[in-house]
């Protein structure tokens, strides 16, 4: 029995890892789309697109792994969460379609056509981000389960809390996008990205603060998890670390160290994510289904673990190589198409 | 718009619609990725510019098609959960790992090397670039392996047990993966993807040769595509026949639907060429048939008895008219492709391969035929499996999410509008690229960003590599 428990924990970490990698990698990618309307100049937009064109497809593959992996490792959670989040998921998919095709389409058309696909890129990114943030809030606030199925209504996902998390994720992804541009561009684009980053860091702090304050009010369990002894020993370092990372982030922006802000923003995301994990554990559908109740049978867990333990390191290695090939600043004069 | 429609019917319509759009892109990119790898290999081997030009030319088309395949594929991976949550809960432990392996072994491989393949020729050198192209091509084939394994398991389930929660659980993974219909389906589908791509490449070549028979690039691609049609179409017909015999063994009701055999035949079943299947009356009206030929094809004996749907409980009947007609469309196109291959062989033998307007017109007209055949084939096999999602074990009606009709109908409308708007634009862009012949010195996608941009320190570059690891 103890071995079975361990496998389920391992799988919870693997799925959490896949989702986190997705959030930060497609996060900056979607963030560029959110910031796109602020850069009206065509050559600026080309630079922004080129900075991510060779890697966006790999970034979104983590989303497919998150969905497919959840179905394989926690089929019950997948079966309950997807209908519960029906509308946000469909909205996210539609948003991802519009922004995904824009990468190629905008090079294959006239000026007015390009403006249309630029709009699709920005609007799609905005919609997908908002939908993901709302989905997160909808999961946190709890989902009504009956038997082995979702038992709630079709608008349960929409609440002030889920709207808040939706807006907060917009801020977060925009921060990742802005600091990515600081790292990957030069000149006027970088200057503007620096100014945006300043504003977005403070907005991000507000977002983290707002969600952190609102979450304990959702359920007694969240409050107990965070504020009772001895849990505090585990939970107190999280807000302290957030403060330290934010200070470092602001300093790196002030010193104009192009490469640091992006990685410090990633650290902020990692801390927020750890906070979410602390709140949710051991539930995969909060208040209803634990990871053990949702877990796949052992044969499935073991079969996939073989693959994951070899393939994930391999994937990380060649993904890193792909980023390495396209390292450095992207310049407007460097033709892409 | 869909008042009075059952939520399950709407969910099926949505799956059929999104799947039909999606399947077109992988079918094309499986074949095209392999073709690009062959072109690059020929370029590296012979050093002839014409191969590089063709590579760059098709690479641009590949980039547009691949992007559409990715985004329409993400929709598929979430639709199991949104619209078919009962199916996901029950089959997740078996089908889920197969799809997870597809992501891990195929999607990441494709995505990881796609950027280098599209934009990296001047950054990584020829050999490493060729390696990236080959990885993408292999990725598309691995993807076909896993997803067809999952689909085949739903058609011919094996190696499973059922647990206390009513979930399918793998008892033997090898039996799950290599279930009875999988090898046949894999061969049939990969050959279909290759033929589909050959028809597209051949049509583009023929279209430009039709206008100017001296163009070097179109000559090379047309000749290559016609060899493919000549050699592979007969193999595909044979593979399809074997696949059919396998279906007869494991899913007899599907073959009855394909053949239009509502009635059993004790001494030799006729091959119904055409007719109007009437599901309520349980018979094919106005049949044009050849006596005993069906028994000869399926049982290799003129007088062999063949059971009909009258031996199957009515609630287990597949929708015969759809299965019957889509099967005929697929087979008809198969023979048209073989005809094209033979015609091209004849013109090649006469030395007129590049000067035959009739052949070029035929080949141009056949450009989209592969897609139609692939869709017809999938409609045949998927409707022929009904009314089950896991054949004989899990009914489609018991697989759906607990959704109300308005939720499913509004998402269906959203997908229809978005898909037509987005993918028709994509198809127009691809056709525009194809309307131009490949030029000498064909500009590709590869960026000419200098590999070592000024001001990049190793530390900074390492930092951006870390970004990849997240």
C-alpha cells in the first residue's frame, strides 16, 4: 500500500510540474500577445513575434501533456474538471487557435490582412489567459461532485473570485512577456519593456496579495492550512520569499540587467504556484476528490513512469538546445521570412 | 439552432466536425515531413540546388499546415474531457497512457526540432539541420503509432480487465498496444498519408508543368510524386483488403454495414456496387450487384455463407447508409489513384511525362482526392464501430459528459465559426504559395540572424538556455 501511495504522490508532482512548465513557458508567450497592442509599429511587432516563433509550439505542447497526463494519471479528476470548466476551456481553446495560427498567417498576407492576424494574436492571447485564470479560480473555489461526475451548474465557474484570478493571471503573464522582451530585444522596444515591467511588478504584487487574501475566505480548510500551528513553519517562508524576490526583481530593473528580470519573474511564479499547491494538497478537485481517489490504477502509473523518467529529461535537454540555438537578441533588420 | 437535439448527438457532431478538420493536417504533415527529409537528404547527397529549392518551397507550406495541425490538435486533447467525461473516467487508465506517450515521444520531438527545422538552417549547419528535419519526420510517424494504437484499442479492445469502479484497466500493456486491428490500421493510415501528400505534390507539379513544361522544380516533384502513386497505390489497395479481412474477424457488423448486407446469405453473398441502404426497412433499395463476389473477396470462396445484420440485435446496428457510402468513396478514390499511377507510368515509358496535358490535368484534379479518401476512410471505420465507443463494451450513449444541450450546441457553433474563419484563411494562404512555382534560390523561412550576435556573453546565453528548462 505504501508503494501505491508513493506512486500517486510522484504522479501528482509530475502533473504539477508539467502544468508549471506550461504556465511559465506559454506564460511569457501569451504575455507577448497581451502586450502586443502597446507596440503599434510593424517592425517592433515583427521583433516580438520573431523572439518566440521558433519555440511557441514546444511551449504549448506542455498544455497537451497537462491535459493528456491528467487523463492518464488522474482520469476521475479529468472527467470531473473538464465538464465543470466547460466554458473557460472552450474559450481557451478558441483563443489558442487564433493566436497560434497568427504566427504563420501574418507573414502570408497583405498589410490589412496582417493587422487582422495581429488582432487575432492579441485577442486570442488575452482570451486564453483570462480563461486559464478563471479556470484556476473555479477549481480553487471548489467543484460540486455527484458520484463520479460533475454535479454543478453551467455558470458555477463564474464568480467574483474566479474573475479576480482571471485578471491576476493577465497581469502575471504580461509581466513574464515584458521581462522576456527586456531580455530578447534592444533599443526602443527594450526601453518600453522596462517601463512596462516596472508597472507590472507592482500590479503583480497587488494580484498576489489580492488572491492570497481572498483564498482563505473561500473555505475554512484553506485558512487552517495557512494560519494554524505548526503549518505556519511551512507556510510562512512563502510570503517572505515573495518579498525577497520582488526586491531583487526591482533592483535588477533599476540596474537594467537585461537577463535577470525574466528569471526573477519566473521565481515569483514558482512561489505563487507553491502557494497554490500548499492550499490544494491533498485535493486534486478541492474539497471533493483527493489525488488518491482520482489516481489511475498502478499498472497505468508504472507503465507511464518508465516513459516519463527517461523522456522528460530528454525533452528538457533538446528543448534547452532549441532555445540555445536561438539565443541572443532579436534584431529588426534580421529577416525572418 | 439545435433546439430539440439530444446532447449526445450534439457532442458526436462536435467530435466529428473538429476531428474531420484536424485529421486533414496530420495526414498532410506526416507525408510532407517525410518528403522534406527526403528532399534535404537528396540535396546533401547530390548538392543539386533544385532539391534545396524544393525543400524551401515545401517548408513554407509545411509551416502553415503544421501550425493549423497543432492548434486543432490541442482542441482534440481536451474534448475527451469536456464532452466525453464518462468515457475519460472509464477508459482513461488504458487510453490515457497511450496518448501521454504520444505527447512525450512524438509531440515534443516535433515541437522541439521544428523551430530549428524552420528557421535554423544558417544557425546550426547542414548536418544538424538535416538531423532536425529527420527528427520532425520521425516524430510525425511516432505520433501516428500511438494515436492509432489508442483508436485501434477502442475498435478491437484486448489486454484489459475491469476494476471495481467500472474502469478499464490494463492487464497486459503489449496486448493493449498491439491489439488485433492496430498493425493493419497503422499501415493503412501511414500509406494513406504518404499518398495524400504525393497527390498534393503531384498536383502542384502538374499545375506548373501544364503551363510551362520546362520548369526544373515542378519536373522533379511531379516525377517523384508519380513514382509514389505508381508504387504505393497498389500496395495500399492490398493493405486495405487485409485490413477489411481483419475487420471481418473482429468487427463483423462494420463489414456488414460497409457491404450493405442487411440479409444473411447462405450460399455466396453478392457484392453490392451501389444502391440506397434503407435503415428502417433493413434493406438496400435498387441494388446493382455482382452475385457471389462479396463472398469471394471476404472468404475467398464463391459459395461461402456470409452473415448479415439480421443476425445482429437491432440496437447494435451501425448507421449503414453513412458507412456504406463513405466506404465506396474511399475505394473509388483508391482506384483513381492507382489509375493515375499507371497512366503516369505509361507516359513515362513514352518519354512524355512532362509533356502530357491530359496526365497533368488528371493529376491536378486529383490534388485534394487524398484528403477526401482519408476522411471517407475514417468515417467508414468510426461510424462502422457505432453504437459503441469501446467496441462491444461501452456504448456511445454511456460515454458522454453530463451536459445539457445548450452548452454543447453553443460550443459546437463556436467551433464551426472559428474553424471556417481560421482554417479557410490558412488553406487560401497555402494555395497562394502553391500557385507560384518554386524559383531558383527559393527564399525559405530560415532567418539570417547572425549566429553570434554582438554583446552576447556566454553567461547571458546560458541564462537564456536555462529559460528553456524553466
